[in-house]
C-alpha cells in the first residue's frame, strides 16, 4: 500500500509538470539528498531514512536564510 502511494504521488508530480525531462525529475541533486538521508538516519534500518529525511528538511528549513 505504501509503495502504491509513493508511485501515485510520483505520477501526480509528473502529470503536473508540463515539460518532462529525466534531469528535471531525477537529477544528481535529488540523488545526493537520498544518499544523505540514508546515511544520516542509519543504514540497514527501516526508520533510519525516514528520520534522516525529517532531519534533512528541518536543517534545510532552519539554515535557508543563511545562503550558500
């Protein structure tokens, strides 16, 4: 059920995009985000990447005003 939900959300994202390129949906930046989330949360666990994703978005939100 969760996998179906993820596929449906991805399909809706692609449907709302007017011009689809592989680089615009799955670029190197997104791959780096996914690797970061998995490493920060912990490898080999189910909840590790979820915790890593939450931590990543909290850090991104908190430090967004500081710039690069």
